């Protein structure tokens, strides 16, 4: 059984978005509302797609990650797309996290 969360076919939809050409209305029409939105210098829209499947009985029903896509869009004050970053499951493996721990004061 496959469980799908977020925007379906995010990778294909993000290819339709062109930097300095696509505006906010186009983005909402193509992809829909964002999973998360925040405001810095520009508006940042974050879209997430995650697809998992229950594995075979031999693995005791553990979930297998099939798709894990994240799209980050920067939209300027005029509503124009100025920057986009797309991360897939393989890109997530290459992100290095700091292993050090913070000690309490």
C-alpha cells in the first residue's frame, strides 16, 4: 500500500516554473498552496512530496521511502519567482549535519 503526502508529481510541476517569468498566481495555479510559507526579504514557499510504501512481510511491515521531494521558492515583493531549489531523496543523503552537541550552561 502506497501512502502519498503533499503535492503529487512535484518534480514534473516544478519544471514548469521559470525564474523571473513565473508569478505567484501561476505558481498557485500549477502547484497549489504551499506546505509551508515564511517571510524574509522575499516570501519563501516550501512544497513537500513524500511517498512511502509498506514493505514485505519479511521486513515486518517497515515503511520504505519511495519519494522525498522538497521545492523551495523565493518570491519577490512584486510576486515574481526569483529563485528555486529542488531537492530529491538522493540530495537529502548528501546534506551533512554537524555531529557536535551543545552543552548546557
